[in-house]
C-alpha cells in the first residue's frame, strides 16, 4: 500500500514535466519512476509474518481508575521491521495511545503500553491489532490485521468493576458493626439472641442478665453476655429493568443500587452472614449463592456485568426464586424504583407473601432533579408552574407508594444518591443490633 509520501513525491515531479518538449512523455516517466521506487520500497520493507505478539497487564480495574496493558511485539524474521502499530479497543475502554511506532531489528522485541481509563463497568475487550511495516523511503508499506488467537495475538478482556464510592464510609460502618458484634468495650450490653459467655457483674449491667445458678456456683454475681445472630441470610435483589436506566446525576440508577449492594455485602460478610445476589428484569440476569469472604469476589464480579435493560421487571421471578429456596428467614433487600405503575403491577401483590416469611427492605434512590423542579422560582412563568405541578404530583405518588409498602410490612429506604448506600447499611446494622434478622 502507498503512503502520503508517494503522493508528495509525485506532486513535486509534475511541475518539471511542463518544462520539457514532450510533457506527456515526461509525465509518464515521472509516474513510472515514482511507482518503481514505491514498489522497491514495499519489497524492501520487513515481512510481517515473522512478528509474534504477546499481551500482559491488568485483568481487572475499578471504574474511575486506570489500567495498563502491555503488548509485546517480537521480530523473529531475518530483516528489520519499521513498525507502525494500532491497538484498537472498544470506545468505552478509554484506550490511549492507539498508535505506536518502533524499529525492530531481527531477534528483538519491543513493548507497547496502552493506558485504559474505562467509562463504563463490565467487560471491555480489545478489538484488533493492525500492523504496518514501512519501507526505508516511506513510500509504501505492508499491512496486516491480526485476528485474536493464542498462536498470534491472545485476546484480552478487561473486567471493569463497578464504582464503589461508598467505600469512604466503610470504616465507620465497620466500627459500628464491631460495637454491635461485641468486639469493643460495650460487649454484652447490647441486645441479641445468641448466648456468648459468662462474666462477673459490673455496675451498669442489666440485672435481667444475671445468671443466678452460675452466680451460686461461683459465689459471685455472674451475668450472661449476648451477641447478635450470625450466619443469617442477606438476599440482595437488583432490579435491572427499565426504571434502573433512569439517570441520577450522570449515572444510571442501577449504579447507585450496585454501590449500596456492595457496601451491604461487605458489612454482612464481615458479620459472618451469608449474602446471596439476584439480578432480574424480564428474566433472571444473575444468580449468586453467597457464603463467607471467599464468595465476596464472585458477588463483585457478577455485579460488574450488570447493565440496565429496556424491559419491564417481572417480580414474579423473585417470588419463584424465594419459594425455590429453603424456608429459613432472611433479610430481603430489594433495590428498585418507587414508581407507581411498576410497584402496583409488580411488587405490591407479591409483598405480603414475602413479608410473612422474611424481613423485607425496599431501597430506592431519589432523583434530586424532581425535588428541584417541584420548587417554584421567584420569577416563575406558566411553564415553570406546570413543571412544578408535575414534579409535586410525582413526589406525592412516591409518598403514597412508600406508605403502602410500609403498611405491607416492608421497611422503605428512600434517599439521595450520596447518602443512599449509607442509609441502607444503617438499617442493616439497626436490625442486627436489635436481633430482628
């Protein structure tokens, strides 16, 4: 293939043809000489068949951070290759730089580093590698697009984990969990249902905790200490239907739900509870039966592949899933939207059956834009009045849905995106401290 230098060289020779007695013969001579030079340049260019490619680098990265993938090219051929390389990725991978150049003598290799700054979570694959071997004059080149296979160019996929902004409040929630769990000075003074140990009575202990039989044997006043229940079931349900695609700020509602589910999962596993995950819309997208800390990476990895779907959520799938499992009581946390139509047609008919067997939390992110539109500015016009009336109607319907959910036995968490994850964790800690899981 020809380069732009070929066109430049040809253009430089054209003015001189007009000065000759026979310009057409001179033009043919210039074109012929230039073409022969380009063909010779392409023939001298190093062959691409001797190039071997190998990838190495990051496989996973949190959204909002950078990853680096190194593509190493080795020249096993007999000639020098003046290489121009393009490493193409999907646009949302945020790859750069895409173009690389290097001169590879025989038997040498060169690493090309691509920095990835993803803009979305999920799998971000490399698309293709395009190789060009240029001649010494730069008039022509050889080109080949490498397909991804283990012999030539190993495929590479970067798993982008979802953004986890609520990790900033994780130390504070873990400290509260240690207080609830009895790992600090307040051990034994909280409420729980599992017996922990016996110890001597100190001023301030609840007299109802005195074990009189043990006190008689020890000839001293002994009290029983309690700790919160362990090995409880925490079931996170992520609604990935059309309502999860609504933008809250600059991110879909689903991202805020994933953030809250991540924080809750970390807390629950640290409290020795079991965390299960179910993501559904018109069908079940992900089903993970959790366990201890070893299963937490599986939960995070499963959440990374979730994206909003333009389909109505079928909550009967949730009912079928809960009936399929054992009858042991669980904390069921449903991350969804408090929209009237999906609630009335989907979750509300199912809710009495769920609350009869499990402790149910319905968690929803509030859209701050609706609250802002509901406030009339001082110089409001007719359009502002109509917008404010529509926003106030939406808020009133949301309040009615919240009241109906509460009357059905569910605990409702309705908060802005910046405090949403923390409030869900607070409800879990409160239930844990009061022994109601």
